[in-house]
C-alpha cells in the first residue's frame, strides 16, 4: 500500500476536508495527515517532524496547501519525490503577520522571528530537483494574490494547474486527481 503525505494550511487540521478528499481519491493508499499548531510550534520543529515522518513512512508524494504548501516546498531539502503545492505561501513572514491578527502579541512576535530565521535558513536556500515541484494555483487567490513570483522563484518546476473561481481555499480539490496520478 502506498502512503501519501498531506500537510494542512494555517487554521486547519490534518483531518480537514482536503485530507478527507485525498483519502477518497486514493482509497487504496494510506493518507498521513499530521496536525500542526503553526501558532505555537517552531517552524524548525515542524520541519524536523516532517523529516522523521517522511523517513519512516516513505510517502509516494507530498501534497501541501497554503502554509502546508510552504512546508511541502521546504521538504524538498530532504525529500526527492513529487511535491504538490496548492496555493503555497511564498512570503511566510508577512502572510502570517496578516492572518495572525488578534493572536497574543508576545508569542506571535517570537513565532514571527522564528519564521524569519527559518525562511532565510531553509526556504531561501531551496533547490528542488527539476520537475519535482508541481503546483495547483488559483487565478483568483484573494489571500496570496499573483502566484507568478512563486513560479519565477522555482523555474525548474513541473506541472502547473491553474484554476479559476476557487480562491485561496481551493475546494475544487477533486479536479486534481488526474494530475496527482502523474
């Protein structure tokens, strides 16, 4: 039985609708979908947990959405299989600063500092293999805007699936099945 790894977005869980849809799309597979508390966990700790999980479970592919897409991108520093990113965050520091409105200030400031360090030490140094990255992107992403700078950042990407009228949350997830089987 093959394993698939799903990494959820900010404010979601490993049991969210996308993880459920992924399991329904691949009933013969085991979908591994951990839950991360992005407000309280260090990004370095999250990546370490993902590294250990990947080493143990050996997923056939990784799929991440939004903040989970950011982490999926970061997994390319140690994972050489296909990585699918649905509307991934590109600028983690400023995105979290915008979406974390109303969170306790001292704790959030420390987390933002950690994300700034993480971004410089991990994300900015990523060099995925040719064709390893695959993207599912909304043309109307109200949270992240234009995804072209992301594609420019990773010019050696593989498949890119553009979808209209689905916004940042990208609930038209089942439309990706044909591409996920590549």
